[in-house]
């Protein structure tokens, strides 16, 4: 789920690997559609796609999945990059910003997995790379700013971390976070999220891949840092443990 259009409606190749593996493991998989932030708007999109349009779209898709007769009522969110951001947001946000969404709907989310998900859009730190412009431009666009305008208010308001620090979110489903040392989305984003989640006593698993440049689902078919399982196996086992 990117902030701009990539690979048409099919997802990047690594997303398709994840979809295949999750389906093979017995999960009913929906690839979520949502509006896109400028300048990557979908053809025919008539709104600007800025926050909170995308998180509202994701909430609508979750409600649609719950209404599907094939759904047993348990929702699992697995997102990469911007999708990781949206998944974390929906796992935390009970605000009734769309018809039918409330805390009861949110509680159907049994677990969340985020690969390289931006979590604190106001945190520009990246200790391991010097060119961070792509990240800065995309999150500015997402909240309606024009790079290099990094106005704190809009960036914080669209950050999953901020839901916790402001007290809007006091509980969370179990979360699995993945980050890479040299990723274009800094691992400090996952650090921020991990700290925030632990502050509300959430169950968190956090893997940071030292020396890796892998972004989002390109970590799907690599070994976990402990070297015992493929990440895909770890994720599937994690999801299965929260029926």
C-alpha cells in the first residue's frame, strides 16, 4: 500500500509473495485499495488523497472484509512501507471517522505486522544514510505540505505514534515490527513505535536487520535475525497465535 502508484494494481513482486504465502497458510487475503497522496494520484481520483483519506479508506476496507461471508470476524493487518503506517493506525484508532467504525470494529483486529512502516512522520533522523529526501517528500505530500515544508502539526497528527502519546489510543492489538538499518524508511521509525507501544503495555515483537537495505516486503523471504526461521514463517506463526 504505497503513498503513490507502483506496479499498477498488482502490488510490488514481494507483496505478491506475501499474498501467496498467506493464502497458502489458510488466510483470506484482501489487498487493500485506497486513495493516493499527490503526486501519485490514481487515474480518475477526484480528491487529493491527503491524510486522513487513506486511513479512512483502510477502515472502510476492514469493514467490508468483516461484512464478507467468508470472514470469521478476525482481522489481521500486514502492511509494508506506507501500508505499515496505515495498518498501525487502524490497529490503534477507534475514532468514528467513517460510518460503522468504532472501538468494537477496531477490536476485530487481532494482530498487526508492519514492514518499514513510517510511524512518526515528524522524526527526520536517520543515523545510517545521508540522503533522506524521498522519505521527507512523500510524508510532506501525504499531509498536504510541499517539501521542504516540515510543519510539525500536520506531520504529528498523521503519525501512529501520536495516537499513543496524545492518549487517543490506550490499547493495541499485538504488533510485529520489521526494520532495516539502511532502509529509506529509517529504523528510528520502528524504534519510536516500539517505545510508544510498550508505554501502553502492548505485546510487541521488533526485528531490526543490521546491515540490510531491504525495504518493506523484501524482508519477507529472508532469515530472521535469530537465524532460525524465514520471516514469512515467523509472521504466519505470529498471526496464527491470535485467533
